[in-house]
């Protein structure tokens, strides 16, 4: 084979092995990192999204659980991924709280990631012991402001949404409740049922079985609007204007990812959260679907970081 022909053959082989430019994203499987253990609300939502994203994107979407350290391990891992859109991260309100809680984070939610789309929001619900005299929000607020009954409120730990919901309530209602942190929210709920602590601001999916079975009493939701699951339970903001704490989840990817990757996943998520089956599954968890453009979700994240930072400061929480 002469040298010219050899060069032509080698060039053809190289082109065949090289990636095809201009092809629509994605061209290979996508990984969705969930920075929580399997089985929780974020993991369940991630799997609902991943199943449908596979169909809509035409490529497998593999859920990879990397829990631990208040969701920081998974986020730090995803922050080191290539900026090609093939690694998605399912974030939550926890990630917006962590910059104010931790002084040694190895990643920046705002700098290392670009927003794609929110998925859902879950209200916290204020539940109390059946032995507590307060039967509604007005009576609870009166007790919380001081009197013969001391109200201790439990949480799943310092800086959790349950803790911050109670701290914000104390601040805005002039309350005098005492925070009692537990290693897990489930342990706090056991003590609410036993009246060892009197109140708990838990996610609706967490407290719903106890509400429905009459083991605790629900008094108010922590979002501006009432929960569709419990439309007769008022929003705390109906008594304390402006009060709001919410659990939410959504997707981000590495900063620098191709614009078409961000756009395709955003469009797919908008389709997914509008589907009746997705809405049914979210409703079972007490979750409300969300959708927004990447720009809107980015603004939402920035506001949550700022707002939750103020609540963390109010609460005095700090984790080293």
C-alpha cells in the first residue's frame, strides 16, 4: 500500500472512531446522582423522574445514591463530574441551607452547578401531641408564647427543615418553644406521640400516617398555600403573614454543560411533572409539582440560599 493510500485509510479509520459532532444530546447513558440514601422522598422522586427521562431522552438514566454528610457527599462528587450534562444532581432545600451551616464545603451550589428544573415541593406540617391542650393554631400560638405549658419541639437534628421551621415560628410569633434535636426525625415523632416533646414540624409524607391514624394532631402547614392533601388544615401564614418553610427537590448539572442538554432535560421535566401518573405519585407523598425555566429555577435557588441563611442565623445552628 503506498503512503498516500495508507494516509487515506488511516484518516477514514480515525473519523469512524471519533465522536460525531452536531449530534443531538444525549448520545450515551445519563447518571442522576441522589445525595441521599435509597427509599427517602428525594430518592423516590428521582426514580420517578429517571424512569420517564429514559423514555423522553432515548437513553438510560441511572440513579446513583451517594448519601451522607447532610447530602454534601453526593453534591461534592457531582461537582467533580465533567461539564457535559451526563451527570445530573437531584438537589433539595438541604443544599440551600448547607452554605450557612457548614464552613468547610468543598463545592459551591451556585458556582459549580447550573440549574435545570425544579420537580416538586413538600410542605412541612406542624403536628402536636394529643395531650397538648391546643386544639388549633390560635391556641397553639398562645401556648408557644409562654405560659404554664412549656412546648418542646423535636427535629431530626440541628439545621434540618424541622428545626428551622420551629426557629422561624419562634422568631415571627414571639414564641418561646425549646428545640430538642434528635439523630432522626422518626425518633422525635415517637416522643411526640408519647408527649415527651410536644410538637414537630415534619414533612407531610413523614407525618401523614400518624395524622390519619389519629396518633398526632395536625395544626398547620408551613407553606403559603394549604396542602391539597389536607385542605382543611390552615397554613401557618394565615396567622403569621409571610411565614414559610418548604421542602423542595430539583435537578442541576455541572456548570459549563451544553445549553442543549440543559434545555432538553428542562423540557422533559416539564412534561413529566404535568403527567397524571407523576402527579398521582407526588400526591401520595403530599408533594406539589413544580416547573420553571432554568433561569427561574436559578433565581429560586439563590433566593432560598439567602432566605434560609437568615433562618439558620436566627436558629443559631452550626455544623462543623
